[in-house]
């Protein structure tokens, strides 16, 4: 059953598909299609003086100190030591 189908498909392809001439060649050279470039989105130049040269992800020394204290408190909490905040909602908390 497969042989007649394969032969039929081979004949159909031979009849309707162009045959390449020579070894691994097509009938002619393929013309290069020039794809038009899209227009540029930004036509004006950016002003470097208008943007600040500050990296927003950098922390100030006070922010680094607070972050270090929070991390130390979290680490000590994993060990079962409660350092707790000294002020809660602006009210000083007495140590026990």
C-alpha cells in the first residue's frame, strides 16, 4: 500500500515542483529583497545635564546602619534572642 502512495507523491512532486539544474543549484539566482528600515523613534538628542548622576539604589550611611541593625535582629531572632525595638510608635519600651 505504501509503495503506490510513495510513487504517486513522487510523480506529483516531479510534475509540479521545479527541478534544480545541476548539483544543489536552483534555476536562477535569488534576488535580494531590500526590506525598508522603520523610521527612527527618537529624533531628538538626550540632554545628559538634565539627569542627575545619582544612583538611586545606593544607600546613605544611616540607611546602611539601619539595614545592618535589622539584619542582625533577624539573625538573632533565628537563634531565639529577642532584641526588639527600643521605640514602638514613638513610645520608649522598657527592657525586661
